């Protein structure tokens, strides 16, 4: 573990993070974290906490974290979709080899509706992309 603490700590939450400035240079030699901002990863909003004014250094650190976080979340989202493809393949194998009638009765309608919805969207988006290429 590194002996140097970061200058900023980002407490991740569902749509972003709370940003804290880390202070170890106090008379008690304790780690203190002072909340300075709230970040929204969905829309990129950075809001100072309370009456605080964010310095250029604060904004640069938060903006860098935000860009890295958005890239990470985007990569995770694509990975989740690729896992869904694997799950669909596993599901097809299960249906073909092990599913019993009562199992199929439980899942068929839900699966068919979800797959129809997904197929409709994928076909429409592909058509839109092909039309833009022309």
C-alpha cells in the first residue's frame, strides 16, 4: 500500500460521486476528508458543495476523474451487453437440452417479448446507420 494518500477522494454513488479533499496536514495528524463537490456522471454536472468555490486545480482533478469514470462505465456497459449475448446462447442451449415443459411455460412469453423488443430496436438502429452511410 502506498504511503502517500491522494489529494482527492471520490465516493462513488449510483449516478456519480461525492468529492472530498483529503487533508493529512493538520495538527492531529489525522486523515480528514472535506466534501467539496458532487459529480453527476450521466450529465457531467459538477456542483460545489455548500458555499465552497472550486479552484482550477479542484476542477481539473474532478474533470479528469469524470472523464475516466465515464470511459470505465461505458466499457462496463458494453461488457454487460456482451455477457447478455453469452446468456442468450446459454439460454438457447438450456432450452434445447435441459428445459422441461413447466420451465418453458414459465419463461417463454417473457423471453419472446423481450427478444422481440430488442430485435425491433436493433433492426431500426441498423437501418438508421445504413441510411446515414448512403
